[in-house]
C-alpha cells in the first residue's frame, strides 16, 4: 500500500486509536499489577438482582429481541425511579428509552441532535467517548476546563476541581447547539452544586441550548454533596436529555443497561439514531434492572456508605505515598497530582508505575483536549475489594521509600 492511498479510518476518527484503558489493562495483566485504572467493580452486585436475571432467562423473557424502546417493566421502573428520588415525572411510554449502556445513550443523543459544524460545550476533562461521539456526529467540541483550586480553598482542607461559570458563558457562540454536562464528574469527582447548575440552566434557557446530562454516578455522592438533576431546574425539563445507567449503581457493568429520559420529541430523536446502532440489547437483564431500581432506600444508602469507606481507604494510602489527593465528592475515582513525587508527566508515570509499584492507574491527560492542563494528574479507581485497596496502598508506599 502506497502513501498516496487514502487512509482507511475517516478523518473524524483519526485521532482516536486504541484507548489508554486497553493499554493499561494489558500492562496490568503482563506485570501482575493491581488494576486501579479501569472503572469496574471486582465484585458483583446484589445476589437477588443476579437471580432476577437468571429467572428471566429461564422464563424466556428477553431471550429474543425486546421492544425497541425497552421492556415495559424497565421503562416503568425508570420513570418510578426518577419520581421517587427527584420528583421528576416521565411517561414510561413516550419519555423513556432503554439503551445499551450510557455510552450508547451518549452516542445516540449526539448523533441525533447535532448537525455537522454544530458546537458542543463539554466540561474538560471528559470521558473519552464524548469526544468520539461528537466527532462521529460531525460536531465541534468546545472544552471548558475544570481547574484545580488552591490547597485549602474548599474550606475543609481538601482540594477540588472547579467550574468557571464565566468561562462557560463566554464559550457559547452562535454555533453552539448543545451543552454536554457530567455530574457527578468523571474523572475529577466534582459534583456540581445547585448554584452552579442553576447558572448552567440560566445559560441554556437564555441561549436556547439543548443539554445532554450524564448522571450515571447519581447515587455515588459523598460528604455534603447533593446530586441535583439538571432537568429538575426551571426551564430545563423540555430541553434536557438525562442519561442514567444500571452499571455504576448496581455493579453489573457487563450488562450494559442504560437509559434516556426526556420529553417525547427528544426521546423520539434519540431513538431514531439508537435503532441503527444496537437496535436492542440486554433483553433478560432489563427485567433484572427493573427489579433493582425498586430496591429499598437502604440499598442505595449502604452502597454509598461502602464506596465512601473505600474512597477514604485509598485516599489515605495515596496521601501517605506522597500524592496530592483531590478528595472526590462523587463517582468512584480519585484524581491525584504527581508533582509532589517529583513527577510531571502522567503518561510516563503511569507506564512506569507497574514496574515501580505493581499498580496500574490512568493518566488524566487522555481526558483533555488541552493535554498540558491534565499532564500532572493521574486517576485511580476505588471500586475494588478492601483487601485489594489495602494491598495497593502498601505497594504505592514504595514510591516514597
């Protein structure tokens, strides 16, 4: 093949090769390291929900194509979940769509709602599928960067990443079509406050923008943080596509059950794109997730408390190992600053970490357009067994010894 031959991968996706997650997971396997890179639990979710999936399989429910919008039981359960937790009312027949995980929901939403050249404002650093989905839709991504505050500015001695609302407002142009918002935020652990979300809503209403909001970590908020769905704020329900997922809340990430809630016109648009992606997926698991969403409040409270404890175990270990830790108020990721360790290149640090300490992490720079802004930051996942976290903390002590 000569150099004049047109590249096989189209220009929109040319910047997206093999993900760093695949690289780091392979590195963990080849070195026998503890993998705190990719965000999936190392234990299954509730036994009764797993058995509900088995029961659906045995009863022949979902073994063939489920309905395009999702099985009625799950759509009803999603609507009931939104009402129960947030007071949001959605019609399960016209305002709920089941997807193959949140990743498909994001892709289908952007493919449906964007025209080539439309600008999408996203909070940087962002989950890598955002950039790829915007590119596939022919849109232009406009990052607004969450920036670390000075030490102690949080008022409790912990550093956090902050959204500059003036920067967000200034990023809106006549070509802006959509705001892509993620809270609780991966990878920084930031949970946008009600005041911040109210200002985002004001901008969206004033500039007549659509909003796609990724809320998959909605039940993982810690300390004094509160998850506020953007659709619950004045003027937002009619312009917001809210994305949720069972994987993060019930620790069944392999089931790939996500959903969209939005007004009928928006759901209809997203469904038009979604039907040509997977068409349908996860049939028997949809019935199980319907039962999961109806679990009592105690499940959600215990789940949050367990993850909070795991967060504190890993945060303490990372601090003792010499990292500067940004204590997350949501998600199951901790972002750290490696500069106190005399390092500044997150990629180089993460590639050497398995040999140096037997642990795998993810360089945050992969989540940035402005790579230099993310260069010194590294992300660790704490959704692991206690003994794994304690062992990882002990291994990381090698960096400071």
